[in-house]
């Protein structure tokens, strides 16, 4: 399945440097493509928009629409999908406002899923749907043990029935191999997976 890939930063080849702090996100040469008004606005939001990157991939995949990632964020924020506190810390993505947003704006058939096992998610993929799954960001290096589950979102769109693998795009992958068409055994994926996320039923189903 040929699913377009987008990182949550515009320069996917620089993600490793942004993650390590070698580069500040404001130094991304492609920052303006995000829809941000300034490099500072881009740097503030880019570490927080993994969910919008997943949505961007879904829209490109199913509707041939490529929407700037911060345009999506601002619309979703207006629905209550993101909040910024007095300390200028971002909280979100809040799933229920996100679902309302994508239903109203794009006509997507989406629903929040809680306490959904990796096997149940696999069955939904079998039916032809996709899933924005909550995982720990260290899933980019799947030989490591995560300190907890959740905290990051990946776009799960396929499975390998022969080897029982989950196939997904990771908006914060630090190498090409950890970014797109990542294929992990279900038990490995489950180490990082928080048993929740957003199901998007494909329109053809």
C-alpha cells in the first residue's frame, strides 16, 4: 500500500538533529511549508503535532489533499483539541475534540477507542480501516524498553498477515527506516502501545 509519508517536522531528514537538540526546530529550512507565521511558532508546535502529521498522511492517502500541518493544528485547536497553559506548555491531542473536528471538516468516520488490544486493532486493520495509535516515542528504536506506554501517535494503516506484523508511519522517526512503512511484530508493537487511539473507518467500507 502506497501511503504518503509526512514527518511532524517539515525536513524529515533533519528529525534526528531536532530530537537530539543538535538543531533547534526554528532552524528547519522548510519551516514555512508548515503554515506557521514565524520560525518561532513552528518551533513551538512541531514537537507537539504528531497527531496532525497522522491526519495529514490520512488526508493525502484517502483524499489526495495535502494540508499544511499547522493549519490542521489551528483548526483542531479551535475545537479544543489542543490547549496551552500559562507556562506555555501544550497539552493534547484530546481525542474527542479531534474526532468532532475531522467529522465536521473532512467528513471522516472516526471514533475514539479506549482499552483496545493490539489484537483488536489488528482485526480492524483486517477489515480495511486505519488507526492512529498511542505509543511511546521510543518505538523509533524498537530494541529499547520504553519507560511507559503512550505519549506519541503513529499512523497504522496495514498489517502483514504472514508474520502477524503491524505496519505504520511514525511522524517522529529519526531515520528513513523508522519513519515510513515500519513493520513490527505485534508483541514488539505492544511494548509501546497504550491500548488507545482513534479509529478511522475508510469510506469504502
